[in-house]
C-alpha cells in the first residue's frame, strides 16, 4: 500500500482507509472462524447481560 502514499487526494485516502478496515475485519473474522471457543464465550457473555 505504501506506493500509493505519494498520491494523497481525499478519495484515494478514503479508499485506502476502507481497504485497511476491510483487512482488519477479515483478519478478525478468520481468527473467530479458526477458534470455535470464541462463539461459546460470546454466548456466555450474552447470558450474563
């Protein structure tokens, strides 16, 4: 992504920011999917509320 840093119109910055967010969401999703235990933990937290 760093090769785009010299092009800094707002639109490109926005697109790069969205890509970064999507990547973070994707990584978090993959982490959750690889650990079924997390689902059980979320269910317990929901019951405690």
